């Protein structure tokens, strides 16, 4: 861990729930899935389990402001999904359903129950697939961070359907993104795509670090997974959720914030928090404003 990483992680843990708290030390671990893939994870703290699932092409390290800080209150795990971060990069399994199976195997391997499961971006889709496959098995609460119900639009949809779904691609846009990532300009496409996920005031050095983390996933695999992710429609699964749920979005996110209101409206009793742009309300609000994000999630999980 670099000195900068250590300093930033400690800073994120200094103030949580309005009181100074010592950041919890992080440890690295791994487990092996039923198809022989070694998955890396980071953990910190003790107590109620809080499991963090990163988004598309993202890494457990991108939750560095959460693992140590929230580890002062909970037993926090952040997982590198297959192909991502420091996990194995097999030539198969880049489907949302397989990632959901990997999460379920992780919870079983660690013997975790009454888990607060947090997904960011594609991590929400992994949670929705988990719910479709396993229901509430081992799950006590959900935190859904900034994922629209359907990424790719249908040209026959009404304006209201499009708003609720929050789609950002049409068919051509999806294939352009897929071919761009898988092609010779994959690195350049990644730079532009990730840069659009942060507010303009966010540190350029940190943005470059995030891009480096994303590039730990081979671009060919990233393209395969993006295509699968972008063609899943979760609008009929989300209303089936019946555990306490927190939905978090951002006014300046590439994910249309009104789609997050729709997600919250479909889950009975769900709480919804939309970060303003001035609060770092981008797709990565948990990095741009970790103090507010950690208080919000910590108080929800602790209830």
C-alpha cells in the first residue's frame, strides 16, 4: 500500500457519524469459486458484515475510503470480481449471473449471514441477479448505489419508460462502446468513459488512479461484461425486493438521477438519497464525498 493510499484511507476514517473514529486496519484475502477462479478481497473491522461489490471494471481498492472507515463499525469486505483488480482473469464467466453466483459462494465460504450487501453501479445488477437466483438468502439489508434498471433503451418506449429505466445507450451506442473497448483504442475509450463519471472539480491525480484500477481488467473481458450488463432489464426484479434498502444517486452522475427515484419507489419502505453536484454527486460520490456517504451508509446499516 502506498503512503498516499494510507494517508487517504486514514483521512476517510477520521470522522464518521459526527465523531472521531480510528480507521480499522485492512487485510487482504482470497477464496476460490466452484469453477476454480481465485477472487481477491479486502476486509477490515469486526461485527455486522457489510459486503461491498464494485462496479463494472472497478476494483475493491476503489472502496478504500469505505473499508477502513466503515470497518470502525462493521466487518467490511470489498470483493474484486472475476477479471477485476487482483482477482484471477479467466477466459470465461463475464456474465452478471456468474458474478452473482460468485458473491453467493463468497458469503457461504465466509459463513456470513444477515449481510448488508452494497453494490455500486454494475454491483447493483449483481445484487438484482443474486435476488433473482437466491432471494434473500444470507441478506439482511441492501444498499444500491447509482445503477439504472436498464442501460440500453428500446425505441418503442414512452418518455416516462425511458426516464424510469434511466437508459444511456441505444443499440448503436452500445455496440460502439463494445467495439471501442475491445478494439485498438480500448485504453483511450476507457479514459473518456471513466472521466465522465466524476465531477470536473475532482482531483485529476485521483481520476488517473481510478483509470489505472479499471485497466487491471483486460479490455476484451471488460467489453464482454459491459455488453452483458447493458442488455439486462431489471425492472421486473426490483419490485420483488423485501428487505430494508437504501438507494443512493447523484445529480451530476451519468446515471440519470430520476431513475434512482424510480428504483426507490419500487421497493417498499426504501430510503433514497440523491447527492447534489455541489456535494460531489457524481457516479463516484463515495469517493468524491466519503464523509457524507460513510455516515449515510453507516447509520443505515447500524439501524
